């Protein structure tokens, strides 16, 4: 383990489980956004014990949790018991054809506003 890595803990597994539950709930009942469900799980069910619920709010918070989950699963698949101590969610390219902007959500803020006008 390097000084930039930390051991996997129960909190890491609980964060992954909460993310999976949020997506499962979305598939069963599409009444709220995934990040809203994830925020509610961390706030109500886990009482903010695992991570501050404010950390998972919005597209960036959801992207951060999805990236964390991918890193945890990748570490487990490689037989590792450590993960990087600091992680940042990667930016993706806007989903609007021809738009080169990067975003944490499906659309960049400009395209999201334009989509709302139609």
C-alpha cells in the first residue's frame, strides 16, 4: 500500500450498495432522479453515517459515487484491498450530438437549458 492509498472499509462497501439500491429503485419506480434517491438513502436510511448526504447531491455527486463504486469493484477484481485515497469523478462529453462540452451529467448546462425550451 502506497502513502496515497487507503484500505477498503465497510463504508466503501456500503456506498457501493447504496448506489446499486438507488439504481434498482429507479428501475422499479422512476418517480425521482437517481441522485435524489441516493441522497435520501444516505440521509434517511444510513443517517449520514457513511458519507455526508450533501456529497451525493446532483449529477456531480452521482458521478463521484459511480466512479468510487467502479474503483472499489476494480480493486476487488484484482485481489487488492486498497484504493486511492483521493479520487475525482471523471468528466464525460455532453450527450447532445456535436456538442464538445464536458459535463458530470448527461447534458452540459447549456444543452440542458436548450432542451427545456423545446
